[in-house]
């Protein structure tokens, strides 16, 4: 007796062709932030723990850089947070998806967000990691060209020592320009693709294309959203990464609502 088995999508995923991206008002990011704030405080233990882990990772980066006498790594490493954060927040997207669907959003449920389309999320992780590594190496090259290999002040003296260097301005201009280009590229391919991979049974390449289309279709609100992400994350980094405890989960939850607004369910 022959039997046939049909392919069933993982629980919680959507099938079928992607809809066209929907245009949203230019001030819609404020609505996403409000919805993300509600999600955060609906399950504060999950979100705040997420943020605390990232803050601890920032401390570990600074300690490593100091011990290895590679203080130049701190700045590009911190900037690289903007590149890999969309993937790290996958559990937060799943928590928002579950809350919106009326499903429980505990730790075991959130982990499902990483497993449901795991191979494609891993592919996205490799892409973001390669961009991050490229940025770190490029930043190291810029630092060496501007300050020379003998420039190695202590962590406490680093800001003052850099301010005294006449080569600081060229370094900041070159570093900001290259970092902004990489950040814009990363934002375009990841702003909507990772939430999409969590919800839909599609490939990473399809999700990247759809994310780029959604961002280009809504470039005004997405430019505002990117600016708000940079502002909130930058402010969160000032008190020695402590602000990430709240900023990361807020942005992560809000990102889910940005995706759902631009790509509503079929």
C-alpha cells in the first residue's frame, strides 16, 4: 500500500506568495514604538533579560579590547551592534507575533522563532556576520592609517588622546561615511527580512528582496525609523551599555510591528 505525505509548514508560518509591500504614513514609526512599548511591558522579564544579555556582551567587548591592547576594536565593535542586532532580536519578533496571535510567549515559545526557519536564519546570520567582520577590518585599517600602529593609550586616556590628534577629523569623516554606507545596506536587507523569515516559509534570498522592496516603497517612514533606531541605541550606549536593557527589546518588538504594517498577512 502506497501512501503520500504532503509538506506541512511549521506551526505559525505562512505560505503562499508574498503580498506587495503596503505604503504606510511617514510618521508610522511612532505607532510602531507605541506597540513595541506595550509588548515590552506585557512580558517585561523576557524583554529586559534580552537587553541585559546584550549589555553584558558590551562590557565583555570592552574588557577583551583592553586586555588585548586593541582599544580601536571598541568603536567598530559597538557600531557593529547595529549590523547584527536584527538577528539577535529574532526571539523578540516571535514574542510579538505570539502576543498578536493570542498565543503564549514564554521562553520556550520564543525559542521557536529561531527554530522554525532555522537554516534560513542561519544564512542571514552569516551575511550579517560577514558585513560586521568587513566593517571591523576596514575600521582597523582606517585607524592604522590615521593614527599609526604606535598609538595605543589606555582605555581611560583614549578619548582625550584622540581629541589631541590632528588626524581625528579625517578618521571620523572616513569612518562615519563607510559605516553609514554599510549600515544603510544592512538596514535595507534586514529591516523586514528577519521578522518575515520567522513568520513565513520562504528563503533568505526572497526575504532580503522583499525587505529591500518594502524599505524602498516606504523610504520616508523607514528613514525616520532608521534614525530613531540609531538615536535610541546611541543614547542607550552612553551609560556604558546599560540603556540597552530597555532600548533593545523596545526596538525589537517595534520592528515586528513595522514588518506587519508593511507586509500584512495574506
